[in-house]
C-alpha cells in the first residue's frame, strides 16, 4: 500500500480490510472512551467489547444518544477485576487489541504485566509508540518512548527502535528513516545518548536492526529540517526527512509529545507495543479524536 500521509487516512485503510479487529476496553465507564469507540464502530474500524460497570456504561450511552446494544458489555464494577477480566478475554482469543478506559494507568499496566495472566511474553519489552502529524512537517512522525521507559539502556533502545520500525511498516513505509536523537551530531564519549546512537546506527548498517535506514546521533533541528543539515554540512540519508525519532529518555520524549499537542496544535495517536496485542494507553483527559486515532493505529498494528 502507499504510505499513509495523515492520520485520517488510517480510517480508509482499515475500512478496506475484510476482517475487523476486536477491541476490548478496560473499565470503559467514561464518555470520552465510549464516544471514541462508538465512532470507531460506526466507521467500521473495529468491533467492541466494553468491560466495566454495565449500569454506568448504559447510562453514558443513553446520555450520548448511543445505542448500547451495538457493543458487547461485560459487567464488572470493580476496577482491578475489570483489568484482569479483560486480560483473560485476550488470552481466550476474544480480542485483538486492548484499550484503557477509566482504569488508572498503574492498575492497567499491572494487569498487562501480571506474571500469571498478563500480556507480556518472557523477555519482551513494552514501549510507547506515538504517531504525530506536526503542523510544519511534510509527513507523519513516529516517535518513542514518551511514556513507558524512563531511562532506556541500549537493550531497551533496540526494542524501541524495532517497535518504531514495525509501526512505520504498518503505515506503508517500506524503508523508514529512523533518527536517533541527541543534543549534537558529534559522537561525544561523555554523552551516553551520543554513544548509544552511534552503536544503534552501526547496528543498522550491519543488519542487527533491520528494516530501516538508521542514523545518529542527530539533533532535532537536522532531523526535521534539511536546511539545517545543509548549513551544518551534515551528510545523512535521514536528516530533514526522518520517519521515526528515538528519544534518549522519557523527559525528551514527553516534552516533545506534549508540546506537539498543547502548544503546536498537532494531532496524534499512540499505542503500547511489545505485549501480546497492541495496548492503547490514552490519558483519561485525551480527546475522543486522539482516542479514535489510537484505536485505528492499534487495529492497523495488530
């Protein structure tokens, strides 16, 4: 397929697929979650099961003018039990993706990471993958990690890189360009971000990380602006045309993510990769539009 150029194209791509993915929403008692899922169902993107307080869910549906019968509703009024019930449904092949509703993030993640019935295979590493459409950039940007791994070491950065590449492939980008972010393009031994970036870049050249053109360390200006790269006389196949950015730590990623939405007016969708199925970890304050894009990304990634 042709590369997806904006987030709204996700919908058309999913509609073309014959089989709809099945979404399980954990403790889906809130209007934003139900509104986003309802739109996804109406658009033909997914089929949905809502796990939570059935009375509250039905009341929210009626208030929003939504017919509750379009969803499968599993009654579980307890927040923690709703999390574990949802994990059981994934193990029983009753869902292809999972979504956080009103359940708190720590309880949602504890259910996913639970050793007995969680969704993490031995040795797997969870990472957060966001897809953004910056106002002043010529295509989508796939970035991580902004929410899960505070200070990723090299092994974790390799996992993040692979998740970013996999998302790029799902979006139709055959050979994505992955930039490893640092504060400078120089390989400075005293800056761990630069050292890790150089190693990741060489691993890409040697095929140890496959499926992408990888370069780093690169500062943000040269990653997104070809003119800046030219001024600095930087010869890089990634500079000015990156599809993906791997952040050195959660502070850098989280600031970039929130600047994009709160000050730059950009749209995005996001998932957690690395579990048995894609997991949607939207904030309880995220807009229905952000949640809708996240549902579409998870369905495409699944």
